[in-house]
């Protein structure tokens, strides 16, 4: 049965999934957070935008709240950032006392993040008078009410390309008779969609630090996986023989979709960066295939690196030595994540 794109992309209450994921990959997330925080300490951004912020697992959110003035958090899954925010504001100190990152700001700055802030209950840096711990072992506050910061946007970081392709897929597939035809139509649809752009709601040249952490890697999967799932709902799963015959056409559509998303994502990043601003970018460059016990290069990500390098320049001086390649365990297996910092080029380009 066909599924609409908007239903496919929405996740129901993911609190338990959030906790499981955060725990399972805690070490990898912590290292990425440290690397991003290092970049933030060196660049002292006033305005930050986290694209594909998700559950904020790999974002040094507490540091941004303490040091920056404006924080944009963007993800296309409705509600996912809100879930991340609830889970990212309260910690326990080494004496077992709750500490809220917003209450620690105190006064008007605390109110900017939490409308329920009500002045210090204990020593500054603890929690406010309205603090009510959430039951069930989650470090969070029941009274939390999001304020004017951070600015949360449910938006597509590929300037609308992936969403428009996903939304148009079912109509395109309704009349297909074969898998080969479905893949050809996918290419045609991609070309049609290229004409449309929907920018994020972040102003031009307004962001000092953009993070795009483990987002570009997703472009290899979506919206291709959705499209092929919808094709399978109509045509049935291809037999192993058909699959072999379709391998090249399927791989080509996957790459076409990834390439367009990378280019648009890069253009959006360039659009919102201030002239001296920088972007932290992390993606899976190598993946370990457990089945054949071998590492392989993710070709689309090598291309992605080339696309970013074509218009932006690298700032390796802003990364700690050794942090350009990090091992990371994902739900799909082991990978090596490449981290780079990028900046707009000065002067005219050749
Ligand atoms: C692997 S997660 C990155 C980790 C994330 N920062 C976290 O802590 O959970 C990738 C995130 O990017 C989001 N994403 C992928 N493609 C997107 C798109 N085109 N527009 C907006 N968000 C996207 C996903 O919904 C997901 O939350």
C-alpha cells in the first residue's frame, strides 16, 4: 500500500528511541559534540544554525545556550527537535543535584529560553522555583515552556528538493508498469523538481557558525529509499535476478538524488553564512560492511566533499588535530566520519 511522504517522514513519540539511540552511541556523539564545541570556542559565534539538528545528540547545545545569542535548530521531522530540547536542558552535577542550562543563565536570558523560568530556588546554577522533575528517570523539567530562543524550524535543508521529490513520488509511480520505468521516471521527476527552491526561514548572511553533522550522509538514503519502497508497493520487490539487472539504474538514481541534495544544502549553507562565518560538516566517508568484513568508500560522500570544496575553503586550523576522521558506530554498522570546517572564499572565484 502506498504511503504519503509526510506520514513516512513523521516519527511518533520517540522518547524511548531517543534514549536508546543516545545511550547506544553515547561515545561517538560525545566526541562529535567536543569537536563542534572546540570550533565554537575558537570562533565565538553570536548566531548558530544547526541543520538536521534532530535530537541534538551531537550538538554542544549547552555551550551554544551559554555563549551565543541566537540559535536556529532545523529538522524536517516534526517534533524531533522539541523532544531533543526537553532531554537536553537538565543534567545532574557530581553531587546528584539537578542543574538546568536555562536556569543557570538566570534573569531575562533564562526567560528567553524558558517562559516558565521563575527565579533562583537555590544557589545560582541550579534550578528555578518552578522546576518539577519529570517522572520515570528522565533528566528533564515538567514545567519547561520553550521561549523565543532557540528558533525551531521544521524545514528541509536541501532547499525543498527532497520534500518536493518525496511528495510527488506517488503520482509519478501510479502509472508505472516495470521497475526500469519507475527508475527512469525517478530521474525525470528529479529534473522537474530541480526548478523549485524553498529556502529555509533563516536570513541571508546572518549565521556565524552552521553545523551539518551526519546529515549529508542521509542524502544517500532519502528520498531514494522512500521512492523505491513506493515502487515496490506497486510492482512487488524485485527478484534477485531483476535486482542485478537494475543495479546500475538504481545506483544512478540514488546518486542523482544525493548529488542534487548536496549541492542545494551547500548553497543554503553559503547563503546563510556571514562573510567570515564557518560551517562544521561531518559525514560518513567510509563504511564497514559486516557481511563481507571490509571497509568501503561511500562514493557519493567523496563527491559531496568535492562539491563543498568547489565553492568553499577548508579551515583545518579550527579542528583539533586528529579530529578530521572519527570512528562512529551507527545503527547501520561501523563507519569513519570525516569532519571538516568550511568557510566562504574571500574575493572573486576562479
Ligand atoms: C543522523 S541525524 C544527525 C544527528 C542529529 N544531530 C541528532 O543528534 O540526532 C540526521 C538528522 O538530519 C535530519 N535530516 C535529514 N535530511 C534532512 C533534510 N533534507 N532536511 C532536514 N532535516 C534532515 C534527520 O531528520 C535527522 O534528524
